[in-house]
C-alpha cells in the first residue's frame, strides 16, 4: 500500500534527524510546530527530501518539536522524538505514533510515561510547562513516595494510585530477593499480579477514566523506574487503542535504553554498601526489563480473561462507549 510506513526522529550533533520509509512518496516536505496536532498550514516548513532522510537544526532545549511529513503522493505522517530530553529525569517517553491493527496511529503528545519526578531540575520544570503537562499519575507505594517525593510543579495535578498497595496491606514489592533468579521471578510475579488483582484492575481503570477527560491531558504515568507498573499502565492504554501486543512489548523494552540508576533501587537495602556479585546481578535484573516480564502480564490476561477486550471490560469494567471514546480521542488516520 502506498504511503508512509514509519518516520523516526533521533537527535545527533544538535540536529533532529528524521528517517522515514514508505512507497511512492516522491519528494517529502517536513513541517515543524510546538503543537502536536497542527496542519501544514499551521506549521513551519523546515526541510524536504526524496532520499528517506531529513536533517533539521534544532538547539532549543526548553521546547519539544513535533513534525508532520507530507509526500508528493499526498501521504502524511506525524512524528516526534519518542524519548523526551530531561536533565534530572529518565525514561520519559511518548506513546504516540504506534500503528494499530486497523491502520490508525496513536496521537503524539497526549499519553506519556516516565520514571519518578523526584529529581527534576528547574530546566525540567520549564520543559514540563512548555509541553503543557496537566496530570501526573504516580504508582509508587506510600514508602517510596515518603522516601523520594515528587517535586510538584504548579499547574499540574498529581494523583497517587497504588496498584500494588491496598490500604493497610503489605506491599508486594517487599518480597524477599537475594539473587538474580529471585528478581526475575519476582518481576514476572508482579506483572501477573498487575493483570488480575482487584486493586491493580481498579487503578488501571482509574487511569483510563483520567485520560478520557480532555482537561487532564497531556498525562504522564510514572513509578520509580518507569518500567513495570508503568509498563502495565501503558499496555492497558495501548490495548484499548488496538495496538498489537508485539508493538507494546517493543515499547516496554525501550526502558533498557533509558534506565534509572541501579543505586536508586538499592536505597536502604544494604547500609554497609557491601554487595556480592550475585546481589549486583539481582539489582541489574531489577533495573532492566526483559520481554518475559511484561509477557507474564499478557499471559495472565489470557488465562483469566481470555482476550484483551475481556480484560478491559470484565477486569477493568470499561464500557463499549468508553473504549470508543478512547479511540476517538487518541487515534488518527492519515
């Protein structure tokens, strides 16, 4: 089929590099804006090419550009950097641009994910305001929040939703781990719990209903490292939008390129600082993601609910109307 297959933005030597693929595109013009939903009439023409690569100077560190590519054959595609550039925060990513099973793409600049916001800098505060962030959903436990509270930014609303911590209950994150195998088993178990526990299902239903309110957007969800609790939250949103499981798994694996420092996961665990090689491997397994971790979530959904749609409707209690509204708000076909 003619049109764009993909368009990926990377940053190299002070420039934005856009690499695109498609069929019978001819010359491609690229327009830039600080708004994610702009038309070419509203954007600035910044480059054009017919060889699959576009390079655009961009040194503004306080704003985030979005790009619209328009081909001679009329094909169009939006794109942006998937990983946002912050000074004091890692793993801050956009869920835009993902292709659904029926040919739509998720919109950019609406649904975001990240690690914790406890170390953001003054420059990061400006950046968050400039992208128009409205809502932060924090999945961390009460202990995690007490140890490293978010730096809250004026004008942003914060929600602390705890998928692994019921009121008065033991936090599942307190599971005893002494080696790499323990860590792998624990993370798979956590993702299975996030698929089926009433507490987790309630939290992710709240997430969906938060994003269905336009006044809450853009919204970012985070935990400590921005990978497992956020991984399930992101998977839930993308499943509701019809994004294939394999695409969701690939998005999850991007956390390996944007990891929180292992030291953050070690806080308060070993006061004397003496860590054996096996314990170091354990923390590495905790800091990274593996396909099998999130796959455990998908597998558990299939065991308990049969299908992703049943998970959304039976597990989370979402209605056909809410799911249709999700698609209307967060998908576009170009």
